[in-house]
C-alpha cells in the first residue's frame, strides 16, 4: 500500500553517487531513485536534473541555478523539502552557498556518496534514503542547509570533506548536528550562525565577484598576491599557516592589495580553529578581514556574497562574525 508522507524535490547534479564508470557521472536522478524503490512508496518525489558533472566541475553558475530552483520550489505549500545529489569533492561549498541564499526554513539536504554505485559496499542508496527521509521531516526545519552522509547530519557551515573513506565528512570544531537512526533523524544541537531566512544576503544574485584563494607555505613569495591583484579579482582569501599567519615577506603585497581595493581575508590551511583578530597582525589598522572558523573554501563563498553588498572591511567582518 502506498503511503505518501509528503512531497520532496530531488535535484540531481552528478558526482560519484551517479557514476557507473570511472569517467563522467551518467546516472540520472530518476535512476538514482530506482535503486531505493521504497522511497517512491513513502514519498511523492519529483526529480529534476540540474547537471551531470563531477563536482570539481561545479561552478558558481550551478550554485545560482540551484538556489533559484530551490527558492521557487519551496514556495509550493505541498513541498516538504529538497534534496540535492552532488559529488563529494565540492559538496561542502554548494551546501554552504545554499545555506546563505535559500530563503526558506523547509529542509534542504545535500547528499553524495563516497563509493560509486558498482563498488562493493556502495553507500549512495543508503545516503539517498536518509536524505529524502530527512528532507521530509518537520524536525529538520529551520536548521539551515543540512548535509547527510554515513548516517551523520551536519550543518552546511561546519562540515568539510576530510578523507576518502566512508566517514569522510566531519564538522571538526563542532561535531555533527545529529544522526540518522533507523531512518529517523535524532538532533543534538543547532548552528548559532545566521543562515537561510536570517542570512544577510538576498536570493536574487546575478554574477558573483571573483575571489581567489592563495595557499601559504614555507618560503611563499608575494608575486602570487600581486598577480591576483592585477588580474581583476575583487578579493583574496589567504589560506595561511597556523592561525592565518602572514609571513613578513607577504605583508607589503597584502597591504598593497587592500589599498588597491581588494578585500583580504585571513583564514587557515589547518581548516579548523578560530582566527584571532589583531593578534600577530593589526587587522583593524590594515583593513584585513579574519575568517572566523571558516575553512578557506567557505571563507571564499562568504566573501563573494559579502562583496555583492559592500566592500567596507568593517561591514564584511560583521558578516564573518555572524554567518
Ligand atoms: N569525483 C567525485 C565528485 O566530487 C567524488 C565524489 O563524488 O565522491 O564528483
């Protein structure tokens, strides 16, 4: 007997979850659902293809298209939630972008798989089952965009890919929000940072400003910053050593980039930990922004969105302090 608990929209973008060979993802969203037939019995599921790419090929244009489809879809009272299937390499970036741009408290769940469908112990079907169940669950509302893999529920803000094993996704500083147990979410905490309905960023975005990430290492030279500053970028995220340190050899180029009108965010290649302001460098005096606890790839997204609103470093810092 069919029992429809509610409607869930599944937006497919590709990734290993949809990959039947080592080359490109070829499985459609419909084909992914065929692997979990009970979902069609429990939920009214609508499927749309947004892309069929590996996630290193996901671009800001895909983010904007996904956000606009989701923002339109959630206006339908009959829709309970949305699932985005995605490659795991850049899953955290798409999820964080949506966390800041989706204007709804309905659950939006981003999901992928560490193993392709033909691999022994493939995890895609179980993860998709968890994602659709979670997206239909009233308890998942108002928690921001969620990521579910390996039975763990993470906040899009905090989660990052850490290994190539089944337990690849971790929220290292904070831990998961909850877990899926026998197809039911159990939550333990909420993110305190602004997202979805409370985020400072409007959903009607055109083009996003260009922001580069520069990775620091022993002996790093200032020409990298100079090249980016001369190439039409509007911002730089510095993936510094330790707590976002700026070697002395780099400081004049960073200061010149800010004077040239670029936003400069100090973050850490350690990928976790809070960046202290005005500690080793006088960020206030130099007009630098500090990346809070965001890893460089997430700091880049927040900086891109911030630059659609302002280029005042004090205002941008307030976005980093609250999102
Ligand atoms: N190459 C894949 C991707 O990110 C990896 C995965 O999905 O796990 O699209």
